[in-house]
C-alpha cells in the first residue's frame, strides 16, 4: 500500500519513482512535500525567506557519505548532516541493534531509580574510553541538554563545596554551546541571543585564539580572573576547536596553559566536545589531542552518529564524591524523561562498536591529513584567505583582499552565496563564522571522496568569485 500525505485537503500517495532514480518521487509528490514544509515546518537556523521562496531539499535516502532528495538528486554530505554522522548513512548494524532492543524493552527511565541493561553498559563504555579520570556519566538527549546539565552540575558542585559564590562562567567569543536558555547564554555568538536577551547572568565572553586575525593568548583568562575574582568563577567552558564560530583551531600550547590557569585558581575546566568528540579530530576526544584532561567533558552528536538523539556529560570522580560526602540523602535534582533511554543507548553501543572495529578514529587522522592538504590548494582562488582544521573538520575563510585580510561587507553574504552554489552543485556544507565555509564529512570518507568534495567546493567558490568580478567590472564600467 502506498504511503500517503495530505496537502491542503488532498491526499497525495507517495510512491517511489523508478526513473531517473529509484529514490526519486514523482514531481507532484515532491512539490507537495516542499509545499507542506513551507506551510508548517519551522527550520531553526534557516532564513525564513529562503525556505518560503526557494525551498530546501527534502531528503529521502542516505548511504555512506551521500544523500538523495525527493527529485533523485545526489549530494555529498560534506557536513556529516550536522557534524554528527560519523559512521555514514544507512548502517544496518544500528537498525538491528535498535530493533532488537525495542523487542526486549523499548523504554525505561533512569530518573527515578531503576535503569536498563544498555544504559548501564553505555555508561561503563563511556567511562572506559573517556580521558583518564572522567569516570562519572550523565546522559541527556543532545548537546544543548548536556550543557544545561553541565551548568547545573558546576553550580551544585561549588555549593556542595561550601563556595556558593562561584557561579560565573567564562566562555569564548563566537563559541557555540547550544540554543536552550542556559546553553545559549554561554554561546558567544550575538546572533543566538539578540532576539531573546537577557540571558543567564554571570557569563563572561573572552577573546578567542583566532590565529588568522587575532593574537589572543591564554593570558586573556588571567585578566578576567583578576578582574572578577577567582572566588566568583565556577568554570571556564570552551570547545577544543570552535565549530559554528568558524572552525578555529587554537595554537599549540594554548589549551595546556588554560588548564594550568584553571587549576591554579581552583576553577573547573569544561571542554565542550559536542562536535569534536568520538574521533572527529583524529583522537577519540580532541582535548586528548591537545594534551589536557578537563574536569567536565560535554559531548553528543558522534556518540550515536545522529541515528538517535543522545548527549553525554562526563566528569571527574572528585565531583561525585563531593556530592556523596554531603550525606547519603543527597540527590542531584536534575534530569530528563528520556535520560538513559535504553533504545538510544543500544544505538550508541552499536555505533561505538563500529567506530572501534573499523578504526574510524585512525581514519579521521589519516584522511584528515589528506583533507587539510587538499584544502590548502584552494588558496590559489582569488577570494580564499585561509584554510584550517584538524582531522576531518575544516573551514575555508573567504576574503575580499588576501594581502590585508579585508572581509567582505556583511550585506554581500559571501559565505551564504558559496553555500547555496555548493548545494546547487550537490555538496552540503555550512556557513561558519562571518565569512567561512565549514566541512565535516563522515569519518568513513575516502581520499577519492575527499577529492570529489574539494573539487565541488572549489567550483562553487570559483563561480561566486567570477560572478562578483563581473559585477564589479560592470559597476566600474570596465
């Protein structure tokens, strides 16, 4: 029996179209879905006019690093969907693990006492692969929830330690930590807060180590601590590598110095590894690659490769023992209905098994070196100012003038133009920072597929540059 969907009172059967692609829908069906999308669904970070006037792809199938839309068009998933599909699309191992768990026990809570087998197994697995000393686990449904949990964990810890004034958080300018209320307050991108200010009080944003444009060292943290007082600061929170903010890789030595400063001033150091966790940068966790161990590590995305929603907070035993020492009746009054969802945990266990069995962390390191090398070749294009990254996360920064690093005027939306052109050419990327395009492909990617991805991105940049050059010439009368 054909699937059906309604559109303005009509019922439209959704039958896969045999030609030109087995995944394509008939034009009438594809049009109906696009119309319903524009009429009902709100896309969080998408300009409303783009969705309403042009429309966005509606995907129907994924396999490996590729996606197909309702019209049968094939795309390279150059962003691993949303920085998260580490093992690629269409993995039957996850399907089997989820189906088997749902046959046994689809759901059981952990919030009020009981738990389930895969939930316990996942907690133990996470503690085993985590940076040394992070032995305690809180499970959530995603990155924003994990950061909300971290905020409450930090404040509860300092209250239990008898230091209730240590409530402030220091985060980085242009850092991203989610869009729920507390997490958005930590986020240092004004765009995410301007519509809903005021946010969480006591959040201080510090200049970031953006080597291409700014020479901000770890001493910036010392300045803030001196000004605010260490006795008022609960934690320093940052992504090992900024993702949404432009894929900003700190220089060597920056993270170890931050670790030393936090330890010396008795401030918790939190690494937000929602994007970088589970192999993305060529080590299981990016903080390990930078030579530091945080007091708290927040992650999500790659823990299930996006097959089901899950977030993770890992923290040191000392924090847990501090709670325990307050008395046997102490409870950390925080959690969610779906905390430790057994079916989701089963998906995570299967995902982590694939990452280990197929050596995807090592592949991210090996293919990451190749990606960064191939990306550097784009410097020959007239509007490429910088390429950067680590492992299989990277960015291309677009500039008006290579010599001066002058940025394009914001109203030109140059990165948005490249994003749209790449999408038209069958490559999914993301605008990151003011004028950068981010890449973050699945960890299964091959050299041949990297070449395909870079060629497509290069073509998109070249086309935009040529169109802009033509406009400048016409404007100047040349």
